[in-house]
């Protein structure tokens, strides 16, 4: 393990970004933290997390897939994929790091999504341990250790210092390149912080969420619950929950045409939208109740069914703070899971 | 880039357009080099697109045993299909695939008496299986085909049915139309009722494809004759974008129609929510 003084973190960021483009959470004028490309003057945010998740780095909101040239009856397919360059994402929280594993299982399973894969291979992740989790955090429910996130390098930040620990070969290599800016150190301070944080985590209001009634094989027990209709009755179908969600991965493929050139792109889509499943001859999910059910059943039952019981939620809490009608996965877990005293 | 990317299609050329019914045309597709775009199994699908209009999933109606080209029977009912219906011979489109799990023609179907029940454009995916089973005739028992549509003019592949299927030993074709029509001396009535009237022996393996209402009542009819749901297959259709189980919209419960289907056995469907 190595460390540097918090006063020298800008030197570290500068040194890293001179080698490889580096993105880190920076406070916007409105106070929200967003990932921005590092350049001198950018200050590493102290916010608990970024407003949007880190999934954009590997699965951007919109990306071009392929181009076509059409002329008369002829069509030409133009592969526009380019070689990606290495980049660093600095300060990714444990929840978002876990979301990469959940997305990997979708995009890297056969047939591999090469757009996602090439970004993933070029991304170097500096994760950041949590020390002051929020009331809306519930990552521990999904067995995520917020005090020791994965990634190529794990960071711990205290009032005075930043600690670095490499977890992968990639991580070791990049840390060795900034050796002169850090010093070797013991793990005592980090362990102390971890113990303190673990105590806070165990006392968080959502830390005792019970997932027993969800997971593999629970479709039949939950699908016909009358609660889906009741709980979705105020849902606006705005899709905000899906856009801020680090694990939501549904996408649409669309095109635009300029002259004889057609660009086919993919963009995030939402199962909360009425036209998501609409076909020429009808729609299997006609009402918001069915779309609402799809979103939560996917995260809590269908995804686990296909992925060894892994839930497709990391407890980041973004949907809790963003939903305009204050509906969220926690309420669903409590009520549909049958654990809330009404 | 050396990696193959499934979302990037290749070019296909329409080399023949056959009008089957007032709203169904069958398109023959090859590559610009004049060969079949790719190999497939009966029941699998392909993504066809017209850049600038859109992309959609279609069942491959030609049999894998056809080594020269692929055929798609397409009903005019939306943006992409409407455009395709206006396309002429020589038009280039894009194609990618094959997608989905095929009918178990090389295992569960082997040695079985087969019963195919289709309604309207529902014959399109079954034609691939029927012609595959005809090609490897010795692998299967008897073949019964019940096919119905609104009228005589709405029967797909009528020429092939009459000239080839009906004349083949061990293949029994039972055609029906919904209402009496001049020039039609065959059976009149809905497919589910006809299937019950034909009173098939219950040792058959059945495959159903057609409008949801036809499937529902034919399934009930077969079960009342004594068929078990493990003997009956169908093929589902939901909206798709990627075709490979990633875009997230064609799921029925934990199963993706594009990847785990489109072919399902009815006992498998019983395990899934009825959201299709």
C-alpha cells in the first residue's frame, strides 16, 4: 500500500492524466458531482457519489454502431468502429464498480458486444472506498463491501491523506509510474477507517432490507401480486430511474439519415416507456403496471435467474433520490417482498 | 477491427419477389456474390433492415436444405414491412443472423409422427420445418399439415402446397378457409375446430403457429384430444432490437424470445408468465 498527502493529490492526478486521459468526479456549479476529464484546475469532488452512474464510460447513453451509404438500389455497410484508447476512471464507488460486473454478464456473454468490450478493456478503474455513506445507501444488502471496493486500484481518502492499493497487474503498473509521488505505508489507518465505516454501514436505515422473497425461481410467486398495479398507479413512466441506474442496460437501435448516408446508433431505452415493447400488431405490456413490474422483476428475479442468483441492483440509492413520485426499489422490496408492516 | 460484431449486418440482395396473398410477399435473398447469406436451422430468424427505414426480425421460411438462397414470407403490417413490399428485384437490404433456438428437428422430432398447424402468415416459420422434414423424410413418421386462412386468396405458398406437399406419400395436407368461397370445394371453418374434427391420434408431435387466438384454441383442442403439452411446440414473436438477448425487450419472464426462443414447448411456456 502507498499513500500521498491530500495536498499533493493534484500532482498525482496531473501525473496520471499526462499519461492517460483521466476522468474524476468534479462538482458542477449546481453542486452535483459529475465525471469530468481532468485538467489543471479541476478539483476532485468530496461528494459521496456522482449524480449519474459510471456506466456511461462503457455503455454510453448514445453511440454510433455502423453507417450505410444508399444509392439507388445499392447499400454499402461501413464499419466505423475505431480503436479505443486507455482511460482512467478515478474515484468510482463500490456500488458502481459492482455494476460493471453486472453489465459484463450481459455484454460480455456470447455473442460478445465488441463496442462494450473494447471500452471495458481500455478502462482503468481507481475505486474509492466509502467512509461516510448516505441514508439512501444499501449496497451492503447486496454483499458489496463499500470499505474495500474492487477495481484496478483501490483508494481510501482521509482528511489528510489518500491511500493507494493495486489489485491487478494493470493497477500495479500504473501505480509504479507515479512511485515518486507516493510513499510506502502500512494499512493501519485504512483498517481503522474501514472498521469505523462498517459500523456506520450496519446502522444505515436500509441495511436490513430482506431479499429472501426475491431471486432465483420467484417469478410465479411474485408475478401476479396485486401490489404491482397499486404501487405503479402514480408512476409517470418518465424513465428517470432507468437512466440514473448503474445496472439498467436496455437499449434501442435507431437511425438518422443525412443525404445518402444513414447512421445507425444505439441509445439507452427504458422498459418504463409505453413503446418499449410496442409492435405493429400490439403490445404485450399495455399498462404502466406491467412495465413497472418488468423493471423490478428483471432486477430482482429474472436477472438472478440467468446469473447465478446475482441481483441487478447495487444499492446506490440514485433512484431513491431521483424519482419524482418517490417510488423506488426499496419500497418494492419491502412491500412485494411482504416485509413492511402496513 | 478483427472482432465480429453481431450488430453490424451484411448486405443482402432481393433476387425474387413473389406475391403470395394480397398482403403477403415472399422475398428471396442472397449476398451480392449470389450465395446464401448464412446457414440456419428450421425455426431460426434473421434481422432484415433497410437503412433509413428500420430493422426488424423475420422468420426464415426457406429450409436449411436450400443451399442457394434464403426466403422470407412477410406480411405488410408496419414500417419495415411496408417498405419491403414496395421493394423490387435487385434492391439491396441488410441481413444479420441466424437468431434463436430452432425446432428440435434433429433430436426430439426424429422418429415422430408430426402434425403442423398453421394459420395465415403463421405458415412462414413452419414451411422451413416442413420442407426440412420432407427433405430428410426417412427420419420422421407421418406428416400432417393443417393450414387455414381467411380465404383461398390468403393461403400462403398455395402452389407448393398443392403441387408438392399434397402429392407426397406420407404427407397429408388439410386446408381450410374461414368462410365459404366460390371456387373452393375444400373444408370451411376455423383451424382449431378442424383440428378437433380431424381427431388426430395422440402419439403425434405438434407444432402450432398462427394468430394468438388460433394457438389458444388449437392448444385447448389438442389437449382435449389427449395430447400432452410436452408434445406441442410453438414459436413466439415479440419486439426485438438486438436479437441476442441484450437489448432487454423481448423477455417473457427470465427467457428472451430472441435467444431462448422463439421456439418453445407448451410445458416450458407454462413455467413462464403469460406476458406475450
